[in-house]
């Protein structure tokens, strides 16, 4: 198992995290990290963490607890942590870091007293993450949200 740590995104680590990149075949599936991190620093509703492998930045994960939002949003399952974004740097892919990050979100949901984790993926796009999430016990809900397929993992 890789020694991983999840460190909240802050003004001290945002620069090093902004240098992370997915491989070129995945770039159409996720916004560049500079946009993501600017959004993270301006948004108090999300929880965002840098994923570090042996103290080296290796990825990013952002989640929302829908109970903390000012108003209900049909995009979120009301009793599930929403996994908004997950990326693993191209140099760190293929070592199960994404799996560990998803497990981190599942553990966080349990700690927060939520019944599961929800997310969406661009199932119709080439190179999408659907086949990554299905073996991690995520199931399609049948909902399409903004052109993406919703998946759900329950405790």
C-alpha cells in the first residue's frame, strides 16, 4: 500500500497542486487544475484535498456535504457525500491512488454520518471513468444530470 496523505487545499499548497495534470487522453474529461483550484479557494461549501504520495503531490479530490448547502439542490443525493472531482496526476496513475481516494471519500461519508457517496461521470465520453467506479461498488441510479450519469455507493 502506498503511504498516502490527504491534505486540505490551502494557500500553502495550492501552487504545487496546480502543476498536476492528467494525461492528454483525459484532458477533455476534467477542467484544468488552475480553474479547479481557483474555484476551491473561493468556495466555502466544498472540501478539497491534495492527495500526496510520500509527501509528493499526486492528485486532487473535492467533495460536498449537501447538508451544509444553503438551499437544497436536486443535483445532490440529500444523504450522500457528493464526489465532485477526482484527478490523479499522469505521473502517478496506475498505482491505485484513485481507488484509495475513492475509499477516502467513502470513509469520510461514514464519519460524517452520511449513507453513501454519489458522483457523476461522462459515461458517453471516450476514456470516461465509469469502468473505474463500477468495481468500487458504485451503481448507476438511472439519473442523467447535465449530460452525466449519476452513480451511487451506499454504506
